[in-house]
């Protein structure tokens, strides 16, 4: 029988770092046992508070499960007759690889061409966090960002490119320290019009 609930609903943390005590307690126990399994003493002075700190950081790094991209985008949606490309590039991104729970990080570039609606620029960065702050694979995350923007704004097109370093390749496995993984997801005019796609690629390369 599984001794842990499938999901701790309402983890109840915010920018003030209020964490659900039940979730913290469960995670602390897991981390303490992990330390013992690898040969450490969880009760020694240097590790005494480590399970608590790791539990809090785990909840913070997976807060995307409790966030809704649609709600974020709809909170700052405006009608605007604009049909020119809107681009936010170099959005910092930090996530955890779902295969090893080791970080991957980098930057995201997002562009869209409106069709009657625009969104507050900061909301694009928040949408990146919604999907990055989960156990992820970069390929799926790139598509999720594109689809969320596409579904809410219904623009003429969306383009998303993610460039990331995966520590599961750097610290373990093949140990290639300088490898960069690039993924892209596009829709609408970014697929149909080569000139539009070329403009986007030129702008993010500057």
C-alpha cells in the first residue's frame, strides 16, 4: 500500500514561502531516508536541517503544478489592433529533468503576431515558469508554452525556441560540458511564411 497520497492538494505556498506542512513533513522523511541510504548520517550537525531545506526547495522548484497558464495570460489580456511581431527573448528558464531530477537551465525566446489581442509582456515570462517549474523534458515544455499562448491569444502565429544546458549530460552520463540543446515550436504564420520565421530567427540571434 502506498503510504503517501498521490498528490498533496493546495500546497499553499506563495512568494512569502508558506509551505504546506503535510507536504513538508512527507518530503523531509523521504530526504532523511535517502541520506541514510547513501551512507550519510542525517543527524550530524551539517545535515541536521538539510531534509527541511531540500523539502522546501523541491516544493518551490515544482510550483508549476499549482499554476495555470490560462489564468495568468487572461489576467492581462487586452484588445489591440496590432499585427506586428511581438518578441520577448532571453527569458531565463530553470527546470528539472524528469528522468533524473537533475536541473536543466537556459533561455526561452517567445514571439507572436497578434490578431486583435495582446498580453502583458511579463505574463509570457510567467508562462515559461508555469511549465518549467515541473518535472519536464525540454521538448514537451517547448510545445506547452507555444500551445498555451496560442490557445488564449488566438494570434496569427506563435514561435518558441528554448536553449538549455542539461546537467544530466554535464555531470553524469556522457559528461559533455559544452553541449546545448535547442528545441523549437511554431504555429500559424511562423510555419506558413518563411520571411516571418526568418525575421524571428534574425532577431533572437542579435
